[in-house]
C-alpha cells in the first residue's frame, strides 16, 4: 500500500476481510455478506481517515467487533428505508 493512499482492492486487505467475514459468520452474524463488511469499513470506519499501511488496515479489520458492524447495518437500513416508497414494503406489511 502506498503511503497516504488506501486500496480496498489490495489482495492482502481482501484476504483479511474474508478471514474476518468467516469469523463473524461462524460466531455471530451468519448472514453477513462480504459487501456489507466492506461497506462498513469504506463508508463508516475509514470514511474520514483511511489507514496508510497494510498492518493498520489489518489491525482495524481483525479487531472490529460484530456489534459495531450491526450498528452500522442498522443505521444504514433505517436511512435506506426512509428513502424508499411505501409500495416497496408491500411484501412485508401486506397489501
């Protein structure tokens, strides 16, 4: 990784994300997807300050608790739901 620049497409970062994903699926979040986990890091944790080294990125990934990912996904679901039309929820509320 280049100093001052973060690349989510770095193979080592992707491998670390996959390892964390497998751990979270096994222990607490069986339906979590790679895209959801990647969004947590890119849209929340690293939104204002991306890690500048591989070991910092790996440290962030491996030390992230499941509860923080759940909080992010919950907030995102509320925000996304607020921007949708009521018709999009017909299958849930009936109609």
